[in-house]
C-alpha cells in the first residue's frame, strides 16, 4: 500500500471531519455509538488521518457521522490501498481541496496525543489565559529583539505548553484553547528560529503548530502557520513550493477570515510570487492585500495579526517593487516608512533599510545607497535574516564599486561576503 496515498486519504478524511466541525474525539465517540463498540479511540482516528491506516470496515459509518458521500470515501480508500480505479472514478486529487497540500505537512509523530494514563492535574481556562499572555509577550519581545536572543526561551515555552496539554486533564473547551495557544506559540517560535537561521527547527515548529491548529478547528491559524512556512521556503530556494503553500494557506483560512488575516495572507502570496520571479501575480496579490484590509470587519482580529496595517502593507509593496527592479516606486515608500518607524524595532529597521539600499543602487544613487548601507552594517542584531540581507546589499553594491563611497564601504565590510 502506498504510504503517500494513505497520507492523501488521511488528509481528505481530516478535511471532512473539520468541515463537520467535529474533533477527533467526537468522531471516535460517534463511531462507537453507531457501531455499538467501545474500543475506538481518538488515537485511532489520529492514525487514520496521519495515513498510518485506512479505516476499512468503518467507511460507511464515517460517511454517516460526517455527512459525507459514502461512494467518495470508498473510492478514496480504494486508491489509498493501491487498488486500480476506473477512469471515471473520483481521484483523491479531485476529492481534496487545494488546501489539502497542508495535509502533507502534519508531523509524522503526533506529539499532541495525550498520555495513555490521562490522569494528570486538572486544569481550567485560567491556564489557557496565562499561556496566551506569555505567547503574546513573546511576540512583543520579537518586535524589539532578534531570533538569536529569543530562540532558547521560545522553544522552552513551546515544549512546556505541549507537555501541559499532554499530561493534564481538562475539558474539551480547555483542551481546544490549549491547542490554539500551542499553534500560536509554534508560529512565533518558528518565526524566531527562522530569523536565527535554524530553518529545519522552524519547519518542525510550524508543522507542530499546523497539527494543533487543525485539531482545534482554527482555520485562520492554520493559514497563518502555513503562510509563515511558505515565506521561509520562498527565502531558502524553494520558491515554487512557497507559492503553492501560500495560496493553500489562504484557501484553508477561507473567505470568512478577518480582513487583517486575509491581508497578511495576500501579502505572503505576493512575496512568494516575487521570489519566484512572477511579477504579474505578485502585483495582483499586493492589490488584493490592500483591498482585503479595507473590507469591513465583523469581529475582532486574531491577536497574532496585531501588527498588520496600511503602513506595513506599504513596506511589503516597496520590498516587492525593489525585488522586481522598480526602484522609483520603492524608494519613496521605504523612505517614508523608515522616517516614522519605531527605532526600538532594530531588526525591522535594518531589514527595511537594506531594501532601500538596493533600490537606491538600482536608481543610480550609489552615494546615498552607501550611506544607508553603513547604517545597516553598524547595527548589531542577532538575526541571520539581517546578516543575509547585508550580504545581498553588499553584492548589489559591487556593481557601483567605482563610486568612492561604495569603494570605501566595500573596503570596510567586503569581508562579510565571505561569511
């Protein structure tokens, strides 16, 4: 039996369950009631969704419990078992939505399964509230500190949160709240790890977060995590995969996601298309981001989207224009953004200034570009992203090495290109 086909079936089953608004435990309980057996557990449903097993013998009851077409489930299960299907049969590729590419990101070992004993300390919603405060505190710390400074405390918090979920006993509502906070904590931890240059560790955190957010039924948070991973992929040589995942993230979040969240997802789509060298889709996505942010909101924005604003969208506009070699559009936007940017956000200031350097060089203003570059290089930020942007900036300025200011800059900092 193809392991990949089983995983596709598992992703399909997980989508049907989420669309029915049931947890894995609720589905297991309903299947027990329908079958008259009491042996099926949440763990077994989790194994189906991870692609470890195909639920032979349960398919008709699963269809009944989830309100899904039994024929579609049977055909998808046949495909997962490696059986040939007639041409007219529904293939898993047709059965799955584009967002099911996310199903392939679930971690192979479910770290969120409760311990078999399940007899730990009983916790209440105040534990979720306390964890949420620490998660947001970590986000705010990331605004003023870099990945190298926060990596260890972030992953300590993530490990502690997973341990709390697995080892405690709690109501379903408290459990869902913990899963959401684990998802949010995994996102900021992954972001911090990526900033520090620990890309494998970041991806593992994002995958764990996707698993938690999916189990909690928080589609917007799934999109946030997947979009964060897509952003990383686009920056480390996996550009087309980044495009596909960024679009899957938007699809997963759905049309009812808060305008701030949708604006963020479109911005990431714009960046991934830019990194893939696809200018027209990138420009369209920028316009869709601004349109999304201007839409009327019918509820509170997710706390993780607190920083999304017209000003931040303009910065992404400028970064895209810079990468697409449209400096006359980029320079005014970056100059305006940096003039009013909070100086305590040292990493962002250095990153945005690095794009200004490239745009100024492309606009044939090497002297001003060199002046701005010195400001970037003199900043001490424990961020691998900033270090890589510094190298990009210096390589770009090498085309203007005949300008005295640029020549002097390369004499002073050219050694960084060997790093």
